[in-house]
C-alpha cells in the first residue's frame, strides 16, 4: 500500500515540478516584453495595450500556476518558530494537520468560490475590456480553478508522505 501511495505522490510531485519549471520561463518573457514596452515607448513613442496586458497575464500565470510548485519546494512563508526545531516525525504531524485542516479546505473554497466566476467568463468568451487588448481573458481566469487543483494535489502528497513517515516512525519505535 505504501508503495502505491508513494508512486501517486511521486507522480503528483513530478506534475507540479513540470508545471513550475515550465511556467518559470514566463518570468524571462516578462522581463523581455517589459523591456520592449519601455524601449518602444521611449524611443519610438509606440505602445500596444496587448503587449502591456501580456505582462499582466504572464504575471498572473506565474503566481497562480507556480503556487503548488512553490509549496512542493517549501518556498511559502511559514512561521517556523517551533517547526524548525522539531524532528522529522513532529514536522510530519504539522504538515499533515496543516494540509488537512488548512490547505485543503482553503483550496476547495477558492475552487468553489471561483467556479461561477470562471464559468460565466467562459460563457461570454470574455476578452479584454481595452480596445486592442488581448482576447481570451476567460482562459486566464480558468487558472483560478487550476491553481487550487494543483495545490490540492500537492497537499495530498504532503499528507501521503507525512502519514508514511509517521507510520514508519511508530513501527520503528514499537518494534513491529
């Protein structure tokens, strides 16, 4: 059973790793496009709303789709006054309880609360409100559902790994 759970956890982590590494390239594109926007505006007095909006779109994608990757890398801010001094066993308990009672419910809430908003946007095939802006705002808004989905998967991975560590720790200390 542990072997199957570890395979599931590894698959989820691989997915979030791939999404995070892939989406990280957008930060480079954001810098390049921002540079082009400034140069075109200052030198040639040229500006396109779609270029400016593309930076906003990429920024949103980096944060929304990179959240689960950041969680996987333990890159989120954490108040670890006590956590850093705990054993791996204690950390596993904190990670499991935190994921189960905080991370998963908040992620489900974000998904549920965003569902109508995203559905309405797709029904309208929403585009930019600005003349010359980017179409496909509804596609960007869909990431409001993808983000909690990826975080839920990563939270499940945290719980799986934590439970396995806790069970193995108990087996070692009970002699079973």
